[in-house]
C-alpha cells in the first residue's frame, strides 16, 4: 500500500499536533513488520505458535486475560525481560489494552536484540469487544 504524504507545511502542522498531544513517540514506536492483527494474534496464541505476554498492569489483569497469556506488567518489563525468550524461532507477542503501550514497549526487547517480539494491534479491549474468551488471572 502506498501512502501519499501531505504537503510539507501540512506535515509540519501534523507533527506539531502529534507532539502537542504527546503521541509522537507512541505513533513511531514500531514499523509495520512489528504489528500483528488481533485475529492473527489470537489464532497463533491459541494454536501454541506464539507466546502472548499481557503487559497491562495488575489491576487491568483483574478484568480478565486471554487464557494462557503470561502476565508481565509494562512497569516491570525492564526488570523481568529475561522472561521473554530471545530465541528467533520462538515468536512472542505483546498485548496491552489497545496497542499504545505494547507498541511503545517493543523498544525494550528490541534494544536488547530481541527480533522475535511483535505486538497485537487492538489489544485486550478489542479482544473483549469481540466477546472472545477471557479468564481471571491466576494468583
């Protein structure tokens, strides 16, 4: 898909608007190869083809999680990054509530050379809207 950029003065205005809204770092956190559709994320997770890490915070986990998801709050991601496999043959997906935090959180594993990590677009809010199964977290 080819995207046409608006004229430079409009791009400048758009960039300023993004910066003012505090969204620029999130919007630029990852490229298209780093994102997986929510449908594909669910299929891969349920078939055991990927590890799903729910990076929402503990209070958010209490609302329900995908069965079998590993719970790793974003606030603990740096300290607990050893829990994320770095084996290129082991696909890993990050999921949050929408995709804003998971796309931004992708920077941490990437900084440490983890090329096998991507994020699910749509997050658990999209999962819940679709009526997909959710369970109470263990513990």
